[in-house]
C-alpha cells in the first residue's frame, strides 16, 4: 500500500534516513530559504543538483512518489500559464530589455525575457520539491515530532503533527477500501460514468469515511486523555537520537548553501541574474 499512498513515511536503509529528524528539519529550512531568496539561475541550478543528489541517496523510487510529482507538474504548468496570462511582460519589467520572439495578439507576445523568467520559476519548483518529498518520506513521524520539540515547538503541537502524518495513509487506505466495497455493490466510480453521477456516487464514500475518521479521532483523543497527555511541561522521546558526524556535516552543508546563495545573489545588489545586459 505504500506505493498507493502519498505523504507517508517510506523506511529505507540510506544515508538520508540515517540522519536525525532535527538535522533533516534544519536542512530543509535552510535549503528552502536558500532557494526562495534567489532568482539567480546559476544558484538555482546548483541547488537543483544538490536536491536531486539527495533524492538519489535516499533510495526512494520515483513511482513511490509519482502522485506528488504529477501534482507538482500540473501546479507548475498552471502557475506559469496564469503568470503569462496576467503579466505577459513580467520578464521584460525585471530584466529591462525586450527581445520579441513572436507576437500573438493584443498585449500578448513571447519574449526571451519572459521565457527566462518562467525558467527560473520552474527551477524553483524542481529545487524545492525533492527536498520536501524527502523530508516527509524519509522522516519517521515520531522522530519529526521530537525534532520540532528540539527547536522549541511545544511537544503538544509536535505530537499532533506526528499523529496527523501517521493518519494520512490510514485515511487513504480507508478511502480505497470503501471505494472498492461500493463498486462491488454496483456504485460506479470509474471514468465510464458521467462526471455528475461520479460526484453524486462519491458521497457514498465520503460519508462512511468521515464517520470512520471521527470514530478514530475520538478513540485516539480518549486514549491520550487517559494517559494524561499534555499535563506536564516536558516529555521524553523514545525515537530521539544523538547527533553524529554525518548530522553535523549535513548541517554545515545547509549553512554553506544558504550563505553561497546569499552572497552570489546579492553580490551586485540584484536578486535577478540578467544575461540580457
């Protein structure tokens, strides 16, 4: 079922999985900030290489995160289309030059500046997505809660996040089970049925899914209350691990990437690398 679910922990014996949750959280934040602040194509390409290398080292297969990749690509395409529809000259405004490739109609033209700006936007997605997938798929939820607590987040919040991450695959499995049961009863949910009928039939899945989810939430909350969860200011973590040399090296790499991004991006006082001047 792991391959059929999204946003779930995928255990592996890899360098990435061996790192502590705190290290992965800190590197994720440093790396994300480094990619967010820059529009320098050289920096983005360098960060993308690091991101792809980290994904390769995790031994997570592409088919296991296929849904997230497809979702990202669809969102990326929509984002670029809407940027062009609402601001077809955004690249021209940023880079200060205008090299027209083809004129379409009204105010819509295709320029090299706009294409280059779109390239940088797309690179940001390809930089951030592999690291985001790794952070979710290579971090045990309980260890993630411990890492949040280690940086000052309340353990109540951290534990709630851990439960939510554990619960997402369960909801997906329940959805598939209920869907198959309803289809066995003759409720058509496939592409052969009309969209309106499929939406109507989906109610037969959502209602039992909601009821089962509420029952599970009530069970978990009662169990936590009976165990006195949240009454103390601190708690210990069974899965919390001490830092190793690899953790310190990865943290140093994250800081180095952030500093390199800042220096290269703002060396000449401009966030945008401009090849047109």
